[in-house]
């Protein structure tokens, strides 16, 4: 193992630490890591990731002597990326909603592992607006050029209304001001309206290129312990590869013991694995077990998050998880201390349907990924035409259901639980309807029958809809919203399992996933209650050699092994059960699937969808561990019998001969 005691407790060369609070000179200081000369691509600040509502930077805790005590993540609330969210949810998003979401995320992290958090109070109270002065290597709080007093975030809706500006709680717009003294309001959110009461941020910060924004919009903060290893990094290590380090543009950051434990390491390095020095056969067994452990941790982390927040993630990838390594005690391999943590709370947004008791989730981002099923992509938007056919509820009922016809030239293939949002513009104003589409054989090819969910509408809206009954309505904006929930996350975790167990230098993730989905469909076609899923997988493997080549355990390692060699080490029944685990995780792919579709999760129990997978995973972990941690008493008894048989020993005692070592 590397001599971590010799690792310098100092900042990387060419960087300085800028206090989060200007002028902070306490015993312990929370700082952002800043490059003295900005990198041409990555800039001055070390960005770790961006989430739906946060910009995450690398930070550090320094003591009074300037020594590094802890590397941390600095999460700054940032909602400027919400402009591309689907129309059906965009208008319902507000600062108040995102502040509540932020605090729920903090409480969830605190419940899952409070030791990873550093509490500052800025989780619920907005910190000051700050920039970093590269020339002076310090942090500056923005102040009003006239009063010279520090700006704060204006959350007073009444005051904003007096200035003819959008309310804080009801919009996503943000303004800085000096309470009680401001003559100017500074917009700090994208697209914020301006008038005679607003100023320009450039008048405050000037055109000085040496000033780097840190938290201009006074966003809420989170501070978490940092680990440089993502899930993918650990898979590379366990597969026999190496770790490239923490990159910032062209620079590789040395972070003391935190990176010394990983830099240039591989499973063959002393102290990494129990069986690392016993050849590629031993490393294959241990890699299989440790990869299962990482996956079990990841599934547990997602389940816990879903349980505490009652919302899915919807954008899980291998970058959604960090792996923390502890300082291993003597005799304990460092890779056995790995602990997987969820670090991205996801981009799932709840679709608020006014006056309705139903909850849908949508993805805020429109990015696609191999970890997402095709049907979980961006909602289909466009315009169409509609007619209201009839009311299916009586006039006196509080909730209304309408039936109508909808047509569009857009190509849509709605699922049985997908929702369509229709915006009707009538004399009394806009009315939003939420409905399910149904194919009717009596209609034209581009027409659909729609039936709204139960909605409580105002008397004026009901009267307008009644007046529009049978009237053709043109240019109706619509958005088809797929029903998404935690089965989407289960699919992503299935892809992550494929990545962990079936990808090697000669097999890419798209190829491995395609083969795995083909196998899942084949076992679904051959489904029978008389044969278990692992048995059906085995029959298919024995019938067609190509499955052994494409989905055999030889892919667990980057080191070359034939399928026969790998199956000599990983018992076939264990491997077929592993493939069965993955097949069950794919929603709706066949009768063996845990969930019927991407929305098949019970309200209030979204986390339960992961229980069957975790139970199955625990069984695999127990069985795979037995391949590494041997019952030595049983092993000696069997070994003694074999030796006596080989040497012709009798119970009366005869000369002994030393057994030769096992050769691979």
C-alpha cells in the first residue's frame, strides 16, 4: 500500500483556497478550491457536477495553519437550467418549491449518512452573494454601489410587488437588494423582468475579468464529504484497469491520501484485494463479489432515497454514485472498504395537476442516455385539434370527467397509463385538461379518443367547456407525458449491472446491453411455470454457444480468460442466477419482470419496487463470498481425504508425502 502518512496536507500547486464567507479567519475555514491562473477550458473553479438545481464545486476545510483537514463538495443552489423543462410542469415551478426540495434533499442525506455532511445553516438560510477576486485571492460579498451595504436575496413578495417585479415565492425569478435601503433591485436569474426599479449586475461587479462568480444568486448550500472515485472508477479498478486521477482541465489534482489510495493502483497492487497476488483466477472471483457489493450498495441507496422522498431519480447513470474508501486496518484490503453513496438527487419533477388526486413524475432534462429506456425520453409536444363529445359526470358532482376526440400530425404512441396535457383557450381564458388517450377503431388514423382524469374545475371553466361541447377546437397545444416512476430507476440499475459484470475492453456497454435485452426477450418467449428463470437461461446457453461468448463470466475481468476458464471459477448455476437477476430488473420485457411498465409503482410505496432485487442480490453475495472466504476446517478435511487417497495412506498411519501446490 502507498505510504499515506507521507502525503502532504496542502493544496495542489497553482491553487488557492477562497473562503465561502468573506473575511473568514476562524480556526476552521470552509473554502472553495480556485486555480490561480484560469484553465483555458475548465476555468478557475473545480466543477464536480451539475444537477437539476445545484452547481457542485470542489471545496476544502483548512485549519488555522492552512493545512487541509477535509476535502468537501460545495453544493450551490442553481435553477437557471430549468428553462428547458417540459411545458406541463414549467409554469408550476417556483422558488418556494425548489427551496422545499432542497431542504428535503438535505434531510434525506442527513438521514442516510449524517457523517458525510457538514452543517453550515445555509441549507435553510440564503448565504450572501459572493464573487472570488483572483488578483487578491479572496472572496468578496457584493454590495450596493450607492449604500455600500451588502446585497441579500429579496424574498419579500409584497416589496417586489411594490416595485412591479415578480414574486419570489410564485416564480423562479430572483433579485438582490439591501433591505430597507435599496434604491435598486439586481436581477440574478435568467430572463428576470426589468423595469425602472432594476439595475444591472455589471454595474456591481464591473467588467473585471479577475472577479469570478461564486454564488451570485444567494442560492442555498449543502456541504458534503468528497470522494474522488465514482462508480465507473471502481469498476475499472476491479476489472484490472487503473484510475486516471481528479482532472481539472489539463491539470491532475493531487489531494493527499484521498487520491494516493487510488492513483496508479490496480487489483494486482499489494493490499488492494485478498486474492490479488493469486493470479487472474483469484482476482476474477474477488472482482465478481466486490462488484456485486457495489451494486447492492447502489440499489440500497436508490431505494432509501425513494423511500424518504417518495419520488424517483429518473436520470441515474454510473456518475450518480460516489464510492468512499476508508483507511483500511492492517490485513484488510482497501477495496473491501468501499461504500457506494448516491450523490445526484435526480431530475424528477412532480407534475402538479390542479384539483386532482393523482401524481405523475416527469424528467426535467431532455438529455438521453443509455441508462434510460427509450420510452422514458422527452415528452412529445406539438399542436392538434380537439372536440369535446360529452360530460361523463353529472353537473352537481365536484369532479368532472370529459370525453372527446383529439387529432394531431405528430407521431405519438401513448401507453395505457400515459397522460396528455391539453390547453384549451376559451372565452373565459385558458383551461388545462389532463387525459388518457385511447384508440377507437371508428376514428381516423390520426385521431384518438381522450378521457380526462377527475378534475375539480371552477364553475366558470365548467360553463365554458359546456358551451364548447361539439365545437371544433384548433391549435390546441399538447404534451404527451409518459407515466414514469421508480421502475425507470430499476431499469437504469439493470444497465449499471450489465456495465459492471459484462463489459470488458473488447465489449462495449451498448453491445452488452443489446445482448442482455435479447436474452431477456428470448427467455420471455420460452416462459413456462414448470421451469425456473435460471434454468431457462441455462437451457438457452447450452443450446446456442453464442450466449456463452457474449454473456459469460469471462467479461468480469479485463484480463483474458476463455469462457471455459471463467465457468471453472464461477459456478454455472451462480452465473445463470446472476443473469436472471438482471432480466427481472427490466420493466415490462416479459412475464419474469418485477414491474409491468415504467410507471408500475404503488403511490406511497415507490421504494418497494427494489425489494425483490435486493433480496436476490443478498443471495448472490452470500454464495459468491463463499468462493473467497473458505471454510478452512472443511477444506482441510477434504484435502486430507484426497491426500490419503493419492498416497495410499491407511488409518494405521503410514509415511506421508507433501501434497503438491495447486497450479493454475
